C-alpha cells in the first residue's frame, strides 16, 4: 500500500474534499463502539427511522475492511430501507475489497424479513448472534434467518472469523432510488431511537441461562458514555449526507440518531414511549465470574447527559441495490477514501484510518 503524498497533492485533495462536503445539503449520523469483539451476541431495542431514500441500520464491521487487497472484509448487517419500513434487510459481506492492484472481490448474501408493526411505528428488539458455526438474525426473540458454516458455496461464516468486529448504528440517505426509494426532503427530520443496547461475549457452555453468550454490558443511555461509544465524522460518494457528530444525542433514557437538513442538526421533539421497561445500565459486568476477553470493553460510564443543541455538521456504508460496492476511483482522484473506497472528509479519516492510495 502506497501512502506517500506530496504536500501539493494533499492540499489539492483537501480543497476538493472540503468543497464536496460543503456541497451536501443534509446531515446524518453514525454511532459506533470503541471496542471490537471476536464473536458474540448483540442486541438493541429500537424504533427505526423511515422515509423513502433513507437507510437506518445496526451492523457489525471490521474496522480495517476498507484496506482491501489482502485485508479481509468482515461485516454483518441489519438495515431498514426507508421505502419499506415493514421489513429489514439482513446481509453478510466477506471477501476482499479492491487494493494493491486487486479488484473488488467482496461476497454478499442479502435477505429480507417482515416487521410488524412497522419499524418506524413501534419499538422492536433486534439481535445478531455471531459464532464460529453460524450467524443468526433475531427479531423480538424469534430467529428470522440463520446462516450456518459450510452452508451453500460462499463459506461466509468461516470467513467472518478472520477478524473482530465492532457494533455500529447509522442513519443516512443513499442516492440510488432503486435501492432505497426516491428522495424527498420534505420528510426531514427523521430519527432512529435506541432504548438500550446489550453486548454479550461468546462463552460456549458457560453463558447465561444455559446459552453460549455471557452478558458483558448493557447501556440504556441515561448518559452518553464516551469511553464506550464514538460518533462518526465523514462522508462518501453515493451518500447525499455528511455524517455529523452533531446529530447524535441522549435524552430521556434514549440514544437518538438524526437525519436533518444541513444547519438544522439537533433534536427538539418528543421521545417516543417504549412499552418495554429499559434494563439497568452497566459497565462490564463486575459480578461476572469470568473476566472479559482482551478485545472487549471494561470501561465504566463517566460522562454526563449531552445537551440537545444543534451545532454544525460533517456514513460510511455504500450500497447499490442492496449490494455494497466500492466505486471505481481514477488515478487522479484517489486521495482520502473511506471503507468502501469513496472520498471522505479529511476531518473524519481518523475513525477509519482512511488516508491511503491504491
């Protein structure tokens, strides 16, 4: 991987990216864990955003997937495509992205699953179980899809085991109407509400209640824990929004992810009521008889509630008709690019370590 850049070229790229970012008229958001895990169970109680043209998601992602070449791509998705909030798309992405002279070799396996009531009208509990033997997607306690190791000819479950993944949530808008629906900004603002998140480590035969998963921590978002979570700050081609940390908040025991017009970042509305009582928040479970693995979080919540004030702005998911692809970037227009190979804001590259050329 060639990472050399001249000062002149860097200045030109930075100027071009700044112009591209400032040209975007909308702001979305991405929330992601500071820690990653090798296998586990991940749950979130959410009311998703919806509206034609939007993507509201929960997903697992290997932070270095973007490198391409010989770096494995590892990702598992739950995505609400705004044109149809009565279903969600599940997906596994493995293989390798382009880089070091190699073409895009990613493999995907999408499916769709009904949600009733619609995802934007009611809270549901979404879950993903990831083990060496299978990946399962769970909706309100019911397994709706299970992909088993060795099943079919894609070998994706085995390939997921190559790298650890972090947990992410994002809300944005893709420009491909064929995938997400036609865009109409009269729907804005829209919001994704997260009542709580639970992360479990994979402990075969030693999990809670006879399972293979042991609870590591629960976050019910009474405050925003900077030790546990970070907020994205980037953009990419194909996305009509800038991902802005100014569009993530905590209020009334809820994490809120917003999609707004530029300059209108913030949340001043009413937090919807979830009939299910939120579980007690915790840092890594201190009473657990087994310690967390080296890759898991042991941070204790330390931050106070954030003010819901709209400041300034600035996703990271590029998909074409349900298949995430890396756009072709000409030799003269490489510069700073994100995990999917698209240009990003220089202010956001540190989160994905995207300062590279290929």
